[in-house]
C-alpha cells in the first residue's frame, strides 16, 4: 500500500515537473508569452522588460515612414514625389526617432513630465507632430489575438478603444524571434491605414459637432460661382514670371446685422468634383444686411511645391471653385465659428 502511495506521489511530481518544463522550455518562447509580458511590463512600468519584448527602435523607425505616408494621403500631398523634402526628412529621422523613443520609455516608466530645453527644436516639433496622430493617452486595449506563427514570424491583432471617439481600431502587429529565441514586436504593419482611420473618425466627430453652426454659417452668407484664373506676373527681379492664382466670388449678407469680418476657404475641384487644392482667405470691411460684395483673392504659386506645380499645369477653364465660410463676426458683437476639434 505504501509503495502505491509512493508511486502516485512520484507520478504527480513528474507531471508537475513536466508541466513546468513545458512552460519554461516552450511557452516562454512563444509570441503569446511575449505579448503578455509586454502588457505586464506596461502595467509594472518596467522599461527593460518592455524593450525585451518590443523592439522600440524598429517599431519607431517603421512608424516614421508610415506616418509620412499617412500625412501625404490625408493632406492629398504626394510628398514622396519631392526628393528634396524627403532628403531633409530622412536627415532628421534619427533625431526624431531618438526623441520619440526616449519619450516612450519615460511614459512607460511613468516619469513626471518636465520642461526641458531641446538642443534642436526642429526634430522636437516633428516628433510632436508625428505623435499627435494617435492619441495614446486616450486608448485602451480591449483585446489581443495571436493570428499566425510560422518560420520565425508571427502576426497579432490589437483591438484598441478610443474613449473620446467611442470607436474601436485594429492594430496589426508583426513579431519576429530574435537570436535568443525571444519574440519581439517589430512593427505595426497597418500604421498608415490606422492613422488615416483615426483622422477620418476625428473629422467625422468634428463635423457632427459643428453641423448646426455650419448650417448657420451657410445660411448667413450666399455666394456665387467662383471665377478662377492663373495670371503670369512679369517681374524684373525674378528670373521667371510669377504665377498668381486668382479667385473671385460675390458674397451676399443674408442676415439682419452687418458683417465686419469673415474667414473662408477657397477650394478648387476637378471636373468630377474631387478636391485638388484649398487655401484659407479672409475679408475685413463691412457688408450691410442684404448687401453684396466682390471677394477678390490672389495666391502666389510656387513650382517647387508639388500641389502648386500640378495646378499650374491644368486648364483652369475646366476646373470649378467652391467657397466655404468658416467664421463670421457681426457688428453687434456676435460671432459664428465652428469649434476646433481638441486632440
């Protein structure tokens, strides 16, 4: 009887040790384990542990390129066709990535924010501009799922929830096993698309919030069709003639109070109604109730800018213009102005 109890105890110990061996020899070398450890490192504010499972340098190196791609799409600006601008960006990339990495580590470590002097303000400004696209402070992780694992690579999906936008977003993670057989997150493979989705969601929320005020702005002033023309201005001081984009439109005050200041956007559309070009303008003066004024604007075009160069090559007679009033100040002190979306 005693020998049976001893045998049972030995079998239990073997099972426990086998399970422990499986855990340490297999599970700790899996992508799922790495993701869980990265999550715990964030909770524990353990930067060393976090960097063991997330290759911040790789993630941010890739993020730099992806954010530029996203900005180009959001602003309808083909920055990648401008080698001069790209050259400058890539010169600044190491400084920007280093600043982003240090701030990420400080946030993980929960260090208090301190005002610090930046030796070069340009990379710092770029870094802050890149970071504003995804509101990390407002995001929470709803779910994490390992999708696929093969040949030293794995993919996972992170379900992020933005409490401010009340919307979920999916971040696709690319993971790789390093030379120590530890798995690390190397890249957010859909970052460009993710940024564009955040931008669209912000604009949609802003548009919904501003819909009543925009309707009042549109009812307050009526505008005619926009006349468009590109004028070549010869100047002896310039090696080449300057080209000016001229836009003219009639604006009528439909309210019962005089308007003394007005801001508006001039937008140029192609034959299919797609937006090609847009710039802000303003009017200062007086538009009495029921009165009409002619708004004449001119904008100097620069062939070094891709959007300007493209516009200069088009037949303006085939393009259409649109005016959107964005701000009105009245003589009685009232103002109509949409709220700016807060990041």
